[in-house]
């Protein structure tokens, strides 16, 4: 069998470009799926990127993680459908279109016309970046781009409204007024997990004011025992949102903390605050404690409102206690509360039946009720409110603080907390079930599961409605007269009840479809809200298959998914919404195994940024090293078990030099010698006579046992979705193959030992299968040349037996041999004695020193010593590697040893010159030398393929 010659300096990028063309032409990806049984399904869900995005190291990491596991299970016989998808809806797209059309806010969209806006959104998403396929191809990911689904497809949207209706019919969706993060520019609520996922926080300067709330006069009459004879009594409260003060409805204290009434510079007034906050509030100003008491004594105390813009209820303008609203790390120990402008404030307001006032509109501006600042954006109103407090003599202190503040993850506008009427999924009803079904999920790493569980435990009800445009519409029609509602779950249902054809589910087209009210004969219009795009993401398992309208059997066979993967922040985003929707819809989890990766930062530990210049250009990296190198680097790193890493070009280069190039040279080494030796090479282990370890040379037996162990460990790791251990086993094997097996068998290869060549052939072919999921391009090249078969990716996963007892013993002993050799080579290096110089002996002492003559011979050859002396020492606990090992060399050089060393040096010089001159490996030459040790003349001639040695100036001739 002849093999194609292998280049000594491979260009891996050119190599993979040729393989990509081969895969495409021969439809290898499609064949890898089609050849597997439809009855042996393995399902995989892919979290799609936004059309607005562009590939970067994070998305390349994700793509490789989503490729490596399906490749492995495909080789194990599974049929795995892998289809690309695009996220097309939501604020990311809307903001881009707003920029393009020069629109500043939601009001501008309405003025320009929703139809024009939606058409522009369609136009924008139709031009997705062509870069994506280039990157995905060149990292070796197999995925169906041609049949990619889009969340804006009518089929996908129809499934989403079906999902909504099913959950609604189960009583898990309600309309309510709740407080959540709100973008005043986009005029829509923003989910907490969207902010957390993108880490959308920035340091921001805000005013911090300490405000005097005057205790009501009728209550001051009861405070005579506090020493207050004249003047007023004030409660001091601190806030960083002065704009919420017009909506103040309560003050909150900690009933168990100690509070004080103090006199300050103004002898007529007294101030109440927490004792622990005295020094922080008064600073260097003098104060005198008049009375000390527990916070619970303040409960029910009434105070005068700062503003009277809104009617009040019975519980308003009193001191209350509530959960953990108060802490002693900042402020005064008394918290100002404005229900409707904070989650816990709103919760408390409901508890005490306080007023919840509409002080701020959907653009973040004060409403007409707040007369002095009506129409002013709340953040711009802060200085005006502070000025007003000063005039009223209610401002005790003002400062400026810098704190971390949430902002819109798309338009970068600072967010506010605002109460609004929205639609919610009742997560509280689902929590027990969400936690229960999570127990059926295998999380890698376990820490991601801890984050996931904590996220579920702390999750509020999910606000799924948005006051926007480019999204799946909420399929709710409401009667203009009697307010009767109807929720519809399919296009056919809408058409049947309306008598109108649904041409497009998007606004404004769907808004024009009306339904006759069966209750009062009035007209039902669709409500204006659309669904949160995360509702679409949570519906992905069903939407991509247009379930239940199509592919019903196929979907149900593959649900829940066997595997998903994304980065760690998705524990509170995509992973969470899929789990929530699945439980609300199907009463079960929707994925069985999840790999949650860490985050890639720049080389300096900061976020990767072009302005910082702190990461290598990903395209140039792929063009320089090829996709397999990036796969080795990322898949072997701790990022695949949830840890963060800093991108390292040095480590990328190490993966190239220390693994891929070494593997390539091992492959090239075999092909070079095999083409010189006529033999029948077969990837069948039977041809190697591997019964026990006696049928082969000791190194052949060892490398085959090592291969079995590799297959066993990689299989175990991949089966558990532990990618780095599998990849690192592959990397270690490449090193062992090259630096130990091939290097120590070099004389056998030079002498054209067929058993050595057949062993190496079997190892390379089998290894190419084991490593195929990790380095698909290189293994494809090796496998196709060595076997003549179409593709390694159409092969079954190797079924090697586990190492026998004898092989395990050999593996253990070989570790000891290599440990001795490593220590001996270290001594040589420290003493400056080259390896070509023979030494008299090596002495090793240790607890596990029981080696065969064949193994001792390896030590002799590796350390170039004449004798190996082994001395076993006593120990209570045997170890796999001899930790108590002591190695020494006899460094005395006798004249015969020096002559032999000289002969070795001559052999090396001849071989080097042969290489420079381009001599063939089997070509004998005439060599001229000034002198040489006569005792070693035959050895020089044999090892350096010399026909004749002639005295003279060093040169090689007659070749």
C-alpha cells in the first residue's frame, strides 16, 4: 500500500480549506446523519445568535462546544439533527432600525408609521452578516445553515402564540401592575435577567439627599418625654433618587435596631435616625442624644407629606416595618418608600394598602399631576426637586455618590424602576416544579446548577409583555365594550373567528384583524402589546419544528433535548426561560445535559475590546493556525467547566506547536517509512498478534495498551460531558506517541521493522477516530490518506477492549521507566554531558523498582548507559509513580566511553549533512573524515548508511 506524501511544513488553514470543499462536495455532514437509524435519535438545541451580532471568540467557543459533543455521539451511532437559527426580534433589531431611520423614541415610531418601521425591520434582518458561515465553517462546526429557522418566520411565530395560549389556558398567565426595570427611551419593561446576562451596569454619579420628614403635630404632642418643648421633630431619610420623592407614601424602619432622637446645631429641632448611622450622618457636626429607643416604637408614627400631588389612603405617610428593606451600611436607617418605583417598595405598598401613584409616564417624564415638573424627565428633575426641598427647609444634607447603576442593554439609557400594567407568567406557582424537574438535569459544571437553582428560588413572576413592535404579537383580543377577552393559538383559529386572512402575524397587520364579540356583539381588537423576545427563546424547542402543527412525532421523540450548551450567564436567561416554558407547557424539563461555559476575557483580564487591543484578531488566528488549533486550545481549557479564562495567543501557539504539529510529524514519519516498505497495512488489531504483551516488542505492547486506555478515558469523559479531560488525554497521548514510542523505536523504523510500522499504522488510524470530534480537519486528512476511505466522520467510535491486567502492569511500569529517564536526563543537562556521550551506569532506588530486562533496556538506550542498577526500598504505601525515587549516574568518562561518544557525534554529523544534501533515507554514501574511532567503524557505517569511510576533509559524495 502506497500513501500520498505528507508535507513537512503543513499550512493547516490551506489544508482545512480543501477539506471544507471536500465535505461540501461529497455532502459528508449530511451522510453522517443519514447513515444513522431514525430510531436512535439524539436531540440537540442550539441557542441562536442575533442577526445584529458578529462572530467573536465567545461565539466561536459556543460553536465548537455545540459541535464536539454531537460529533462524538454521531460516531456512537446517534442520529443528530443540527439546524442553525437566528434571533430576529426584539430591541436589538429595533434599536438598529431606529438608528437607520433617525428615530429617537417610541413616539417617533408611531409618527413615522408602524408599517414603515416593520418593513424596515424585515429589510434589516434579511441582510445577516455573511461572516457567520465563514467562521462557523472554519472552526469545523457542522450545522445546517441552508434550512436555518428564524424567529420572525410565520411558522415559528405561530408556535409561539400556541405556546402562549396553552400556558394561559392552564391559568399561569395573568395581567397585573408590577414594578420592574423600565427603559424610558424604549418605553418598555426590561427583564432583570437581560441586565444580569449582559452585565449591563455602569458606574454613575447620582445625587444623594438626606430629607427631613416632619412628624405630624398631633403626634409631637406625645413626645414631651423626649425633651422637645419647642420646635419640630423630624424623621431623617436618605435617597439617591430624589425624583421619587413626589410619590413618597411611607417611611420604613428596622423594628429591632436602636434609634435615637438627637439635637444638632439647631436647638429648636430634633432628628430621629438609627444610632449606628449617627457619625455617618452628622460627620463633624455636634449632636446630643435626647432619647434612645427601639425601632418598633416608631411604627405607626405619622408625618407630614412633602408633596400633596395625589390623594392619600389610610396607611399613607406613616412609619412602617417591612422585611429587609433597611440596612445599616448606608443612609440614616430610615428608608423613603414610593410604591411603584421599586420592587420591594411596591410589595410593601400592597401589603399595607398604600397608594400607588402614576407620577411618571412611559417616556420617564412626570405626569400632569406633578405640576411643578410635568413633562420633565425624572433624572433632569432631580436638581429642581433638591432646590425645592431647600426652599421648603426640608433638605438636611446633599451629596454626590458614585454607584453601579443598570442601563438598557441595547440603547444604553439608564433604567428606572416603574410600576406598569403588564402580562406575567406566574413563576411563583411553578417554582416547586421548576426545582423538582431540575433534579433530572446533568449540569456541567455543578456550580452552574447552583446558580440556576438560586435563580429559580429568587425569580419574580416573569413579565412577558412589551410595549413595542417588532416581535410576536400577544394573541389576545379584547372587546371594546364589555372587555371580554379571547386568546387564540393558531393562524387557522384567528382566520376562522375573524373571517379574515392572516397574511402576516406582525404588527400592524395583525392589529387590523377584528373579531365579533360573542358576549355582547361588540368588536374585539387585539391588545397592543407584543411578547418579550425571551418568550420566543423559551419556545425555541417547539418553534424551530413548527410544533404542534408539523413534525409532531419527530419532536416528541427528541424531547427533552439530550444536550445544550451556552455560557454561564444563560443560567438566568436562555436556560431559565426554556425550563420555565417547558414546565408551564409540558410539566417537565426540556434538556437533559447542559454544558455551561465560562467567559473569555482579553489578554489583560478586561473585557475584550478593539480599543484596548487586548485580544488577537479571531479571523487572523484561524488563518494562521487553522480551526483545529483553536478547538484544542478552547476545548482543553477550564472554560468548558465554567471557569473564566484570559485569551492567550501563547497558549494558542502552544496547541499548534506542542500538539498539532507533533501529531502531524508523527503521521509524516509513518508515511515516509511505510512507503519504503511493501506491506499490507490494515486497521485491524488482530493483525498485530496482541495476545497479552508477548507477541510484540515491549514498546508496541505499551503503545497499544496506552491507546486502549486513551479510548477508555476519552469515552468516559465525553459520556459525562466533561470535555477538557477528554481533550487533555488526547494531547497527552500525542506527546507519548511522538516523544516516547516513535523516538525510542527509531532504530526499528530505520531498519524497516514491519511490526513497528504496522503498530504505528493501527495506532494512527484508531487515534484519528478518537480525536475526530476534537480536531476534525487534521484527523480527516490523516484517516483518508491512511485508509483510502471517504471520511473519518462516517466511522463508528472505536470499541477497544479495556487494558488487560498485564497491560495495566506494563503501563504502570513504563511510567516508572520514564520517571527514571526524566531524572537521568535532568542530571545530564545539569552536568553538561550530551546524550550522545555513553556513561557507565545509572542507579535507581525506589519503592516500586521491579522491571523486566526489556524495560531496563529502554532505560539504557534512553540514558545511553552501559548498565542499569535497580535497588528496591521498603515503603508502606505503594504509589503509581515512585515519589521516593532516587536516580544517580556514574559520570566518570573512561577512554573507551569517550571514543564511543565520538562515534555517536560523527553519526549525528553525517546524518545532519545527509539531510542538508537531500539524500534519500535508504541511500548509502561515501564519507570522508579526518579521523574516527576504528572500534566503532562498523557501527558508524551501519547507522549512518555509509558504504565506505575515507580519510580526508569531511564531506559526503557518490550519492
